[in-house]
């Protein structure tokens, strides 16, 4: 089957099933933006897995949407938890009483952290950024950087140790 014919077939398939899939994604997701992202990601995953074959059962995409919705919710909960911890850490590191804390003190803390991160090797910076800001698992980091899962985890641990060491040497 030619590439153009497959492309047309997938567009027709999505036009037929897309509205139902989006409705389901909206029911599963926390907001419409996430629902659209989840639907797109689910469709792309199924297309990559089964794109060479003919008709795809919509049940596979529904299943992918459901799983991705759970992943998105977990990611959101982890992000909220990290933000809460970071906010608490800011209160401790940058002054124990939040309402007396100036934005200048907070900015200084952020600058110190950025400078400390820049002192890490590029391989440690990559893993740190992907883990914390990218919210990837060590398995996902390993695939992204084409390194073993355990190497990704080890680099992350070392990056945190180095950061702690660097930050403890800086004047407060």
C-alpha cells in the first residue's frame, strides 16, 4: 500500500473516530488542553505501533487514552508535590518567615542554584533537567540519552550530591 493511500486512510479513520475519542479523553483528563494532548499522544503511539497495518480497533486508542490520562494525572500530582516541597525549601533556605522574605532574596537563591547547576558536567546537567523539569522516569531518560537506565539513575544521584556539595560551599 502506498504512503499516500495509508495517509489518507489514517485521516479518514481519525475523522470517523476522532470526536468520540476526544470526548472520552475529556472525561479522563483534568482539563481540555490535557485531553487534546492525550488524544494526540495516544493516536501517535497507536499509529507508530500499527500504522503499517489496516484498520485499527478504536478500543486500542481508548485504552491508550485511559493509560495516558492516568500518567498525566500522576505527573501532575508529582509536579504539585515537587512545587510544594520547593516552596517549603525556599522558605527554609531563603528566610524562615515567608512574609518577611523579599523577592530579591528569592532571586539570589535562584541565581545560586543556576550557577551551581552550570558547574555540573553536561551529562549530569542533562539527566538532572530531564528528571526534575522534564518529569521523565529513569527509563525514559535512558532511552532519550541512549544510556542504560542504571546509568541515568547514577548520574542523577551524583548530580544531586555534587549540587549539595557546591551549594554548601557558597556563602549564604
